[in-house]
C-alpha cells in the first residue's frame, strides 16, 4: 500500500508524489554477512529493499487515446467528403452554370447561386483556418476550451464579460507591455491547479496575441476560432435553406419552345443545388456527430479519466485531439492514427513553450508511474536519449515558477532509473549527477549560496517551494542509480554530492523520539541511509574509494551514533546505520575512526545486549553483533576499547542464547586473537566459555559450528594442561570424541564450503593445539586417519580459505598463515611423534 505526500505550490494548488510505505517487512529480512563471500547474483541485486520501486504490469494496457484518434478519423472522413462535394459544386457552378448559362439564368437563380457560392467560399475559408486558430488557442493552458453548443450554454455571462473586456482601458495593455520589457514573468493558471511558470519574455503566447491595438478581446486567437466556428454553422444552415427552397419550388424560369440554350438549364441547376445541399448536410452531420460525442457522450472526459490525468488533464487531452484531427484533415485521414499520447507528450516536453512543457511533463509523469501504462511509457522514454537529456536538464530549473515542471521531470527520472538499462543511460549523460545533486538543495543551503554570490534570493528564497519533495526524489533517483556498480563510482566522483547525502542522515533526538513525527521526515533519513549503505557496500576499487571518502566526512559516524543512541523507536534506521558501520570497517582507517568516535562501541553493545528484544528488532541485534566483530577484526585499539567496556562476562553469557551466540563467538575470537599481550590478563576469564564451546562443536553444524571451533582454538591457548583437562571433564566430552568430530567435519567438507569458508582452517588449528597439548592426541588422530584427510585438504585448498572477510567475491583481511602452512604443521606433528 502506498501513501501520498503532497506539497503546496503557490499556496493554492497541490502536486502529489507517490512514495512507498515507510515500513516494509522485506526490509527486515536477513542480509548476507561479510564473513562469507556473496555470489554474483546477490552483487547484481545489490539491495533486497525494493520498497521504492513501482510495480509494473506485465501486459501493456490498451491505449485510451485510440478512441480519440478513431473519432478524429471519422470526423475527417465526413469533413473531406463535405469539402469534396463543396469543391465539385463550386466547379459546377463556375464552369457550367455561371460560365455556360450566366446570360440565360433567371435573375433569382443567378443571385441564389452567387450567394451560395459566397457562403460556401466563406465556409471553406473558415474551415481551412479554424483548425489553425483552434490549435493556436490550445498552446496556453489557460482558458482553453473546445467549441461546442454546450460550452456556450454553460457560460451565460461570457458575452457580458467579453463586452466589458472589449472596452478595457489601453493602460492595461501598456502595463502588459511594461511587464514584458521589465522581464517580469506573468502567471498562468487553470481551473484546478494554480501554478506559476516562466514565460519567455521575448516571445508572445500565440493564444494571447492582440491582432489590433483596440478590441483586444475580440481579436484573440481563441476567440477568432470561435467566430470561425459559428460562421461555418450559419453558412451551412443558410446553404441548406437556399438550396432546399430552390429544389422544392423548381422556379427556374420558363423555357420557350425551340430555345436550345435553356433546355439543360433545369438539370444543371438541380445538380448544383443538390450538391450544395448534400455538402451542407454532410458538414452539419459532422458537427452533430462532434457535438454528440463531445458534449453528450463526454468522450474527452472519458479518455481523460482512463488516462488518470485528473481535472487539469483535460487541457492535455484537448490539445492531443486537436493535433490528431488536424493531421487527419490536412494530410491523409490515417495520419492521426499514427499518433500516441506518449510521443505527443515527448514532443511537447522538447518545446520552448513553458505551457507545452508543463502539459508534456504532466502526461509523462502520470503515465510513467501508472501501473497500467508504465512499461510502454518507460520503454519509449528510455530509448529517446534527447528526451532523457531534456528531463535531466529540467532538474536544474530552480525557479519557484517552474516547480511543477521540475517535479514532473524528477518523478519521471525516478521511474526511469528503476530499470537498469535506463539507469545506465541517465548516469551516462554529461552533468547528470550534478543535476540530480541540485535536487538535494535545502532552503537553508540555497539562501546561503545566494548570499555568497551576491544575489537577491529571488529564485531560492521562496516560502512555499517544496524543497523536501525534491530531496526525497533526489535520494530516490540516486538510490536506484546506485544499484549499478559503475554508477556508484560516478556518485562518489561528483563534487559535493557525498556531503549532501550524509547531511540527510542527521536525525536529532527530538525527531527520533517524537511519537508524532511525520512520515516524510523519517523517510528522508531512511533513504539517505539506504543510499549510503549501497555506496559503502560497493565492491572493488570504487568501493574502497567510496568507503574512504564517506568515512572522512566528519559528520558520517557522529550522525550514525545519534541514530544508535536515540533511534530505539526506529529499528530500520538503526539496522541501516549499523550495516553502514560494518561496511566502513572493511577499511583500516575507517575502523579506527569508528572505534575512536566516543560512544559508538558502547551503543552497539547496548543494542547487542538488549534484554527484551521485539520481533522487529532481532535483525538489528544480529547486525550489531556483526559490526562489533568487524570492528574488533585485526584492530588492537578497538579490542582494547572493547575490553575497557568490561563486556567480557556478558559476551561469554551470550554464547548460550541462539540469537547472540554466533556473533558473540566471533567477537570473543577476535578479542583473543588481536588484543596482543597487553590484553592477556583481561582475557583470562574467557576460559569460562570453554564448556559451552565444546558442547556447541559436538552438537551444532554449519555457521555456529564454524565460529565455535574458531573460538575454541583461541580459548584453549589461555589454559594450562590441567585446566583444559578439567574443562573436558566438566563438559562431559573426551578429547578422543572431539578428535573424532574434527575428522568427521574435514571429511564432510571435502571442498572449501562457501557458507562456512573457514571451518577447515579452524579445525586444523584446533587439532594442532590438541596434538601439541598431549601426545595421546597424536595417536588418536593417526588412528582416525588424520594424515590421509589432511592430504586431501592439500589437494583442495582454495583462496576462499585465506581470508577473514569478503567484499562480494573479493577476499579481504588475509590470514597471516596460509592453510597450506597449517596443514604442513599438522602433518609434521603427526610424523615427528
């Protein structure tokens, strides 16, 4: 279920954007750990969170605009048939009647023919220019209408208002001219959404051009089109009346016997009047059909509803219909069938007219996010590089009067970026990342920037500008682009972009603890954290560079610490923050920065040791343990910091809890391995974990068994022979049983396993300790066939077993001793004894 966030524009209208529901169960699903390599499929997927993707229907919905193009074709058939009959009648009259019978025609017939020809000429002239004026009238989104009887009936005050405007003082025209000269941009509004958009100061809007210095209203293009429309109707009706009168009365004058000049006059006149009547009736039939479909059947409203364009979409639908009808009339009747509303909107978007840009943007935005039409729309948009470049360019339009156009471009690009092939095209456009970065500007930052360059803040300092809306969309676009490895590198290389992203991860205590916090505020933090997580988990050289750059930003770790400290009510934010720390810990310098930031380790342990763990917080506990294990890995300073927190006993106790024991074992092993001699005394108490560790080795499998064997190999180094014997007695496990279990594990994993890549290494390390500790264990291993098993290990060793952690398929933190060295050490012990 999606929620809608709206932003007011100019205090009157509202623009809506769709954002995914804030909390999704899929976001709390377990992610792969860095202690095991990830396959290529998981790397390409990048992130299991698909909360902000639009779900598209596999089947392309039938285009609603087909109804309009078919209607335009039918109208064009009637129109061209009427025009053809009119042309034939005109030729017949001029060549046959007036040319051949002009002298012998009766006086009334002569004037009837002349009047009909003048009327038909007027109608044909009006028709040839009406579409042009109608098309001009739809260039503006203001006061656009479609000619019909219903429109005239629904506007009783229209004539009165028109007369008033006819005598409007000339000073108003002067004010308008002064505005143009002063580069003041006028505002336009429709009946539903009031919005200011930029009007080019060097160009007139064609529908608003006063053709004469006076009678301004009368000579506007939209009013001229209406005048031509009614002139055609009156001409056609007059033609029907005159032709019918003559055909009914047949008063063509008397024909004297033997007068050969007049013998064919009656037939010629009948043909002419019949042609004139048929042509006029066809035209009236066309207008009746037009009126029936538009006013009675409400075809435009129906198509607009199916397209989901809303009340303001009528402007777009009317414009599309006029264009389609014009093509059918002016060219082949089938030309209009080739039009579709998506390509129509793409053409408008490339226009220099702000009104046309807005119409095109509204259509593409609706179709791009619509479940019914998105597939086809995004496919057409994706292959049109010029349109994508235009959309990217619009992201830089920061004037508040262009807010809706910019918003439309951002939403369209957000939908486009959801497809991998499109995201590559977007990121490949020069300056695309800088344009997307402009969406992350805040009101405070913009005003500060304007002050620095000495501007008057006419663009940026606007109270109703929806900065947060663009912030959401900017983060969403970047998040979708970051699913591609190369795009992550471009994001990192874009000047000033990473600090902007980190700035959105800031969440104050009041925000995190407030019960009535708005979803949009949390959504901003969530998206920024998701984006940072994707960037820090990038593999290869790009990933190393990004982790270094992000960790060097002084606010990164402190922002995360605040979320860990105060974000108990937002476990998703805590989980994302901890995963960022885990990824940053892949770099040695970042590990030291994290450990050296006051309170980070403490807050991680507070989350890890939390007593009452809710169901939606279990993943947070798990990732907190992984982060602590990563921070203690090969970091003596962090190991000492952890020991100073006096959490050793609680870690040992955590080995008994299923949710905590895997990561507790990892943390303890890293403390034992990397603390050095300085921490030896503090770690003496770790021997209390030995019985629990032994029991887990004998009873568990896979990941838990791996970490327990690794911990056992470290814990036993802190014991004397007598102490280890006591541990075996207390646990009820003999050393022979343990040796047999270790051999069984090696035989089970004949090849390096991906899920537990270090289990054979840890088994050999524990076996070496056992053989060094007691000579009896050597005989036990020999009897169990240890030598043969180790030789099999030598033949199947892999680089997989040489690393502590992995970044995708790339191994990091190589072990000091290779597994070959360990196997040779074990074989030497078996041979020497």
